[in-house]
C-alpha cells in the first residue's frame, strides 16, 4: 500500500520528462497548461543611440578632486616608481581604473613633471561624450608645462607617453597599460603626495 504513492509520483515524473523531451525535439508543440495560445511579447530594439550623460550620478567610478596619471618608462622590467612622466590636475572627476571622466563642465590646469634620466613626450587629449575631441596638447614631461584642459560633463581624458631620448623604451604607452601607467586618486608620484 505504501508503494502506490511512490509509483504514482514516478509515473508523473516520467510523463513530464517525456513531454518535455518531445517538446524539445520538436515532435509536439508545447503549450503552457494555464495559458493556451499566449504569445511572448516581441523583442524591441532601440532605434536611437543611448542618451548622453546628463548627471554625474550616471558616471561610474570613484569621485575624486585630484588625479595623477603616473608613467613608468621601463615597464615591467623597470624600477616601478611611476614617476618618470606625471600629469597632475584637480577638478570634479570620477576614476574607474584607468578611466578618468569629468563630472561637470570645467576647465582645469594640468601640470607635468618628471624624475627620470630619460626625456618623454606627453600627449594629452580630452574626448567629449559625442566623440568630438579637443586638439591634443603635446609637451616634454620635464618642462613643468601647465596645460589648460576643457572638459564637458562626461568628457574622458586620454594621456600617452613616449620616450624621446635617454635610452628608455621609445614605444608610445597609454595610461590604460598597467605595466606602464598608474592612474591614482589624490596622488602624483613626483610630488610625494
């Protein structure tokens, strides 16, 4: 007598599995028990690009005031001091790893410095959310140049460094390459703070 509930359960499980297999193989068409003839809603694809950033809250990353883009001119085999070409600036930004995004329309003055025997060309460019880019600023890392950078809400910073003399690796390196650059919150490695 106790076997009857177990046999009934096994039969129901077997029937469900067989029906599912027939539906999966296309031998019969499946239909939900409680919803005959229900058609799933169509997939709607957006016909316009995503909206532009309109609020700092929409920007991913850690809010910062001071940002240091610190380059190493020897890469993984170097001394890893990341003070060979440094761009330092203050303003309203969010940083997510090596991405620096402006959280408001602003103009900032960035300074460059270097503690290296090699000379470097630093290229700084601001790319706006709609793809427009400011003309790049190019200067010697040891010049102590002060560079005006104009940002819009959502503008992104792009910085590269290339050794021009002194025997260091001459390959142009981006701020997005961790062996060659560190984007640090509130730290510019040539100033010690």
